[in-house]
C-alpha cells in the first residue's frame, strides 16, 4: 500500500510535543503502518534534533497497535486521540490544537 492510500484511510490524528496518536480506517494493517511510522519517526527526529542542535535518539522505540472492534470502542479511541492535548493541559478544547486532524464524518465522535 502506498502512502497516498494510507492518508485516505487516516481517520484522525494529533501531534503533541512528546507523541503522535493516530487512528486508521479498516484495511490498514500493522505491516503497512510499521514502515510508514518508522519513516515518520526518522524524519521528525532528524528535524527536531537539527532544530535543537543535538544528535541521537529522539523517539522511544515503541508503538501501540490495537484493533477497534465496535462503535463504542471507536468513539472512545477518537475521543482519546483528539482530546489528548486537552488532557495534557495544553489547550481547553481539542479544536484549538493546530496539529489535530479528524475526518469530517467522524467529528461527532470527537
């Protein structure tokens, strides 16, 4: 699967100073996401280290993959991801965070 196909299946995501959370739509397998996430982490680590004037590891070597099995779990996951910056005390409403994306037809879940 190419990156363009993944982007069309990305339901929502948010980027905070210490993590990136995302929820993909059906058909996106861990095997497809792994090289894309690794590439994203490599690129952002290089850019961040360049801005900070440092080298070495930037992101922890981990990811959390989970299959969403029903609508209730989808609602909880989207709410968690979109409201993550709110829970961290960075903003008052998820809509204020410029690095949050939610697929328009899923906004009612956020």
